[in-house]
C-alpha cells in the first residue's frame, strides 16, 4: 500500500466528521414560510393614525407583553418550540414526526459509515503488515487503533441512526426546534472527529488535546435541553472532567520531561512508539508520578473513581443518542489512552506497579457502582452506573495483563459499546413514551410497547452477561485470566465477581419492574423507523459472543500491541 491511500485511510475517520460538522454549521436553518394571515385589529380610541396593527399593550399586573410571560419569542405560536414560527402545523403532544422527512439528519450517517469503511480496510491490512503511519508519524494505526476505530464507527452508526427518530419525538413534544436539531448535528459530528483523532494519533500530546476536545463538545450536548437540571449537569461535567484532564496534562508533561532527560529528541518525546522503545531509560520516579496522574486524569473521563461523579448526571441529562456515544465509546476511548501509557509504565517500572494501581481503582469503582445500583430509582442513571461497573471490569482485566485478559478486555469494550448504545437509545424512546425516567412509575412496557420493551430488555440482558451476547464471553475470559494470574489477582477477581452479582441483581430487578406487570391502557403504536439501529446493535453483540470470525486475528494483534504478557 503506497503512502497516499494510507494517509487517506488514517485521515478520513477524523476529517470526514469534521467536514460534516462544518457543512452543518454553514448550512442556514430555514423555517417554513407561514401562510399570510389577515388579522383584523380593533384599535382603541386615541391610537395614532399610522397604518398597520397596533402594538400589543403590556399586562397591567406583570408588565409583560402578551406571549412573553410564557417565554415565547416574537412571532412564535403558543406551544411551538424555539425556531418554529407561527403557521407551522400544530401537532398533538407525543405525535410522531416522520424521521424520513429530515434528509439533513440522515446525512449524519455518512461519517459513521466512513469510519467503519476505513476501519475495515485497515483491519485487513494492519495484522499482516504491521502498523501504518502518515503525516510524518503523527497518525498511526496499529491493531489497537483499528479495533477502537471499528468500535467508534459501530456505536456512532447506532447513535446517528437513532438520532432522527429521537429528534422527531423531541420536536413533537415541543422540546426541540429546527435550530436545536441543527446545533445537535454540528456537535455530534465534531464529537466523532475528536474521538477518531484520539484513536489514530501516535502523539500523546495530540491524544490529550483530542480527549479535551471531547469534553468541550459534549458539555454543550449534555446541556442540550437548556433546563436547569441539564445545565447543572453540564457544568458539573465540565468542572470534574477539566480537573481530570488537567491531571492528565501534568502527567503528560512529566513523561515528556523524563523522555527529554533520557535523550529523546524534542520532536519525538511524546511519540508513543519512541517512548515504548526508550522506556527502559526513563527516570523511574518521574515516570511513576506521571503515570499516576495520567491514570487518574484519563480515568475521570473513563468513569473510574475518584473523579467519577459527573457520569450519572451527564448521562441522564444528555440526549439519548449522545448518552449512547458517551457511555458506549467515549469512556472506552479515554481508557485506550490508559492502555497506551500502561505499556510505557510496564517497560519502565515493571508490571507490578500498574497491576496494583489499576486493580485497586477497578475494585473501588465496582464496589461504588454496585452500591449505587442497589439504591437507584432512575433508569438512565441506572445505565450510567452500569457503565462504571463495566469500565471497572475492563480495568481489572488490564491489571491482569495476560494475552487472554487483554483480549477479553478489548472484546468487552466492543460488546459493552454495542449493548449500552442500544440500551440508552431505547431508554430515550421510553422517556418520550412515558414522560418519566422514574423506574417506579414505569410498568408493563412489554404490553404497552412490545418492540421497544423487548429491545430494552434484550439490551439489559446483554449488559448482564447473558449468552449469546459478547459480554458473556468477555466476562468469562476476564474471570479465567484473573484466577490463573496468581493468588493476589485471583482474590481480586473473586471479590469483583461478588460485586458483579450484586449489580446483576439490582439491574435485573429494576428492569423487570419496568418491563413486566399490567400495561396502563392499550398498547401504544410507535413508529419503528428508529428501531433498526437497536436491532442491528443487538445482533452484532450476539455475533461477537458466538464467534469473532474475521476479527480474531485483529483482536489478538491488538492485545499484543498493548503488551499482552
């Protein structure tokens, strides 16, 4: 493969979403021109003789102009969302808006398809030829990069495919307009670009910048609805993740300093392959402190303790497809940065340091997630705490560090992304259907909306690790690797399994409460246009649990790339 196709394959996953974001941003938002309405105004005595309708008089008690007290903009009809003018056909609450009438929204599927295409082509080439580089080594695709690129593309396809139906429901309920939907598309495409850049870059400084960019973009997506609760969640997300990213920045600076002291050239001091090759010459004390800061910093973005508190608020307030992207792939992209630094730390300090650090963080996160799941009453927050549980299992597998454990961790990343994206997108439709996210107020989903309830139930079953879904195979692999790794890790694995069983019981009981029982009223007729991505996600997750097929070689190569011992 010559240089030009390689550069295209490595550049397109980040460039195409960025171009799509720019295209959305430069496209004017046009509202339908309302039909002219002739209004006959009776003018009070004493009003001047100028032509036209009289200006409305302010209310005597409040001083507000008519229509302004309810927060409506000039020219906006009562009940119309921001940006939908008078004359827009009225819809009854909950009436579906056909996603097929939103070609601009469906254009958002181009980016995920390009990411999957590039990932697929790289998956064919990289295991046979080794890592590919472009732009003087700034972009690099090894097996781990390709695996993560495929996960990003698959989850993005599910989230972007569910987006039009979700936005149609929001507009029908009066919670969104053409302008907010346009802003949503711009931010989602920029989000995908930042994640892809974090995956394919070989420079740890660029990796930090890309992860920080995801914080900036997703902060606006978390506060998308502009309610008090969503804005509060967005600020909490920004403050906590910025603190974590600041720690990661300090850790990156320390690793850069250690590399320079070891004689690495300035332009290559943050190049990951160069650092791995010279890791034995890095100062142990500086490297140890840098790795601790990096693990805490990127661990904040991955939902690991101690900087985890943003996750349930952000996931519960963000639009459902955005929650699917954040939980299904953003957490894993942040953790892939930890996987990169772990290779450097193991070569410089020995495997024992990162083993103790990651195993301790994993058990603390898992214990906290299990306890909070027992007390949870909100189904979107329940899924958020489930994400903490699964990220802690990935961290535990990384601590074990054997080829089986790392292969199981990467398989878990893919299975969790597929299952959690289906669960969050279904949860968003449930919220639109019932008007509440309180678990105690939702009953009989299987009777009220059989397809939606079935998809949500299957997604939760996949998260619980039932066969044939991929998480069953990955959790089995993590348990086998943990018990085979030695007495200390075997004990940690046993404790983790007990905590997983606790989380299993809490998640299963609350999901059963939502799905079973008498349905209130008659079954609801829902549009099934937004359901195909969820079914596709469940089918892919089940396929991963049965056999990895052509991805087997890539999975083994990815485990080897991050130092499977």
